[in-house]
């Protein structure tokens, strides 16, 4: 044993590799040949049976998928409100034109979206009528499948699949379901007509080779077949296969027909109760068995001679990657003599480095998560994209209702003077953690920082009622008290109402921002809600907030002359609405905060645009005239010059300008060409900006924005639907109702009723 060890130690790794390859490659070949000779005949039959079962499993999956897809389409049609209303009221051009049109549009949509072609017939049980895209609107007596539908047993919340030739003159698959889907018996019946060739096309996708395939229904009739001759098809249709599909537990493995023998396997689907039968000619299997046996012994002789040559070339070839790895790792000549240990040491070092990277990634994940929520708040991410991110990374955000609370430092100028720039991020982090700890004590949520001095607490709540609203209000008050206790400054908190799903997050954020604008009239260290703002405060504060928004719209569009004119209007309003100097300065500090957010969205910081501290400069001014002059000649001018000189992405800036233009003129006639002409660019540039920035097009975004405005007016005002349609530039109420229903999923009147029933009616706030 010691001699073997010493001899092994003398060999290099390359020679050891060669010896192992020769031993492992040549020695097993003769044994493998003998073993194969005695086992191949037994294994072929088992492999054929296994192959049959795999094919049958694939067939079952394809057919079940085929029928489930049709079942899903039938469920969606039977559950569609337009279809149900049409079945309940009947088709009438004079009385129920809208319902009938919506029903036909819905049927056309489902047929066009389905991967499987089908025709639709709807039986109006109460009216003995049938509507079909194939036969039109006919009497029930004229419907060719009326007896089939009457005799087919209905399933509660399910469908019945009627195979072809079950009844005379029936050459297609029928999917039958009651309307509504959850009723039995229903007020109507849905029938899908499906050509069996669609199922045959499904089977051809399996690529089963020369094997013969039959699908038999529960009565033994052939539903579909593949690779079958006329004689073999007659075999399947005859009683010869009766014992095969009728007794799944006791089936023969071989059958003789027309002087031929076939190996058979079958599987009965639990979903459809159909039987899938696959047949392979036995003679073909015997030919393959003989060829395999001859090839096995030939390969034993051939491989024994070839492997010795391959061992020499293979050992050299296998060693090449090891040499390359050693070169990559920078191993010296002394280390290459023991290549495996060198590689092991290097790989362990790589694993340690990978663990360090994972730790760093975990540290950066909260910042990346915050960036995702900021994108959602600013409308840069769709609801679907956010749900994918949530499922993938497991964000702690649950609940059907969304509420946003904005926490903002009261005197941000003093905050900046007290804390140096290097300490502000640490204080902001501590404050963010405090807010999140208080806010997520009873519900899921997350805190993000939209801009300096402002924190947004996003809460997911199971339901929104008076109890939930009181609970969130208590959280806001606790945040103010804890901040005043632990920090040398105070904050004010604004609380939005509840909105459904993630799509309402932007509305909640905008509502909370609007409420925060009233802080300059209410003082510091306050909690602001819609209920706590008096009518007088609303009426006096609304023009100030609107003026600020108009200034920001003008700056976003690059129209600084208009921004200066709107600033002059704001200056005329301040003496009438603001009680003291401190409140007036707070108003302009809030405007600076909005400018900070705008610059941040462009990818820059406030320090990139201004050398001096804007908040400190503001509080050093002594009169409104000084403030107006400073904003025009210093702030606005610097922003305009920087936007022209810095490398701001033109496409992103164009998108912001176009969005501001739409938000300012959504109640006017807008078109892609008109917006392009306004900004002096081509329509393709506008379209590309919307596609790259928002993953949508101009028309879709305009429709979505107008529909969101309509939703806001429906919930918060008593404005008639006709007036809403006219203000949003729809030519007719019918056209508005159709687009609203297609986008939201229900008519405007139903949306207004549902949202006013779900929560107390809130007085509208400026958006």
C-alpha cells in the first residue's frame, strides 16, 4: 500500500487523469456489452410502455388545456355583466340598444382574444330566442342544437363538453354552460361551437412520430385521431376497443387486427372522462430490437479500440481548462504542480467574496426598494410592473386599501442650518425608521423620501372605514409627538383618504400633497386631514395652492415668462390670504421644495443648480417685493440657464413638458400633432418619449388621465355624467360611457354608486 501511495505521489495530476480515463473507459465496455445483450430485449418493452405513458400524459395535458381554455372563455362570457343583462332583458334595438351592443362587443372581444377559434350562441330561455354570431338572431325552434342543449345536464359553476357525433348531425364539439355561470338552471344558456380540427391541430403539435393516437369519449366514440389509416380508424370506432376504454384497470397490452399486432396503452382523463389510446405496430418494435442488439456488440468491439486513442487525446484536452483556470487565477509554476488544490483554494476565496457581495446587496436592497416606490408615486411604473416587483422581492405591502401620510419638516431652513450636509442623511435615515416603526405597528407599510425634508408613509390596509381612518390619524399624531420628543425640530403630517389597490397610490400621494399646502395657514406641528380644514381655510388657501401648481406647470413646460406672470398673481394673493410673515415665507419655502422635487426628477440635486442655500437666502429677505425679485432674477433665471447648459436628457424633459401640458389642458381638444406643434418637435419624438418613459402611447395616456379625472369627479362631486363627458371633450355621453366602461370595468353611474357606498362622501379637494 505504501508503494502505491509513493508511486501515486510521484505522478503529476495530468498523468493521473490519463490513467483514470483509460481505466474507467475501456474496462466497463465488455461488461456493458454482455449486460446489454441480455437486458435490451426486456427493457425495450418497458421503454415503449413508458414512452406511451409519457405521450398519453402529454396528450392529457394538451387536451385538458384545450378544454380548460374553452371553459375559461365560456366562464368569462357567462359571467360578463353585459351578457347577463342582455339575457335578462332580451335583445331590443328600441329598449335595450346599449346592452345589446355591449353584449355583441363583449362576444367579439372574447372570440378575438382566445387562442382557439370558436363560434358563440346564447339561448334566451325567457324569450325562446337565440343570438349567434353564426346564425344571427333567430327563434329557438330554428337553432339546430336546441334538443342537445335541453338534454345536456348542466353543471353548477361548470360546463359540459359534448363530443362530436354524440347526436345526429352534430359534427363539432359543443361547450355548454348556464348564464349566469353560478346559477342552475340559468336564465340563459351559452353554447361554444368548436371545430374538432382545432383539437387535431393540438395533437399534431406533440410530434409523436409513427405512433397512432385516438381520443375516445365516455361512450367510445372517436373525438379525434392522429396518424391513423382508414382501417385503423374503423378499428377504434368498432367494438374491438370497447374493453380497452371501458375497463381502465384491466386492459390488454396487445391487440391483433388485419394480420397485424399493435402494442397499446391508454389513459382516462379525470377532467373530461375521455380515454386516450396510443398504438405502435409490434413489427416496428421488433426491427428496432434486432438493430439495437447488433449495434450493441459492434460498438463493444469498436469502442474498445477507439477509447485507448481517445484517452490520450482526452486527457490532454481535459487538462486544458484547468491550465486556463490556473492562468486566470494567476497561479505560479510551483502552484501548478498541484492544480486541484490550487483551484480549490481559489474557489473558496471566490465563495467568500460572493457572500460579501450578497451582504452588500442586502444592505442596498432597502434603497432600491425605496426607488421602486418613488417611481410608483411619480407615475413612472404601472400597477402590473409594481405587482411583479412585489412578488419577486417580497415587499412588505399588503391590504386592499392604500393610504399615504406625508411627514414634512416644519422649518426646513433651520433644519439645514442646524445640521451640516454630511449629517442630514443620517438624521433623515433615523427619522425615516422612526416613522416606519410607528406606522407599521398595526399594518403593513413602507417609508420613502420623495425629496429633502419630506417623508411619505405608504400604508396597506385591509378595509377603509371610520375605525381605520381613526387608527391612521392616531399614527399621524404619534409621529408628531415622537419627533418632537426625540429631535430638536417639529414636523407636520398630512393624511390622505383611502384608495383601492396600488393604482390609487398616486391619487393618495397627490391628495396628501394638496393637504400639506394648507400648513402655511394652520401653523406648525399639526396633523392635516380633509375634516380638520375649515371652509374658510379651504377657500383662502385653494388659490395659493393652485397658483403654486400653475407656476410649477409653467416651469416644467419651459415657459418661464408664463411662470413669472403666475408668480405675480401669487404675490397679489399673499397679502389677502396669509396672516403673517412667517406663513408667507413658509409658502415660498414650500414652492422651493416643489422646485427641488422637479430638479430631482431630472436626475440632479438642488446644489447642482444653485451655489447658495435657497432656504437661507429666502429667510434673509425682508419684503414681498424682495422675494418676487429674488425668485425671478435668481431662482427662475438659474433654472432656465442650467437647463440649457447641463446635459439634461432632452427626451425626459420633453416628456415632463408634454405631461404638464396635458395636465393643464386635459379639458381642451388635444391631439398628438397639436402637442408636437406646441413644443416644435415631430410626432415621432413625442411618441417615443411616451413609449420609453411610460411604456405607453400618447392616446392611451390621455384617455387614462381623463378617465381618472372622471373618477374623481364622480366620487367627490355631484356633477352630472353629461357635463363630465362634455368637459372631457367626448362628443356624446354614449361614447364616454363606452370608453369609461372599457377602461374601468363598469359604467360611470355604477362606479359613482359603488365608491359612495364603500366610504363616506368626502368633500372634494383641489387636485
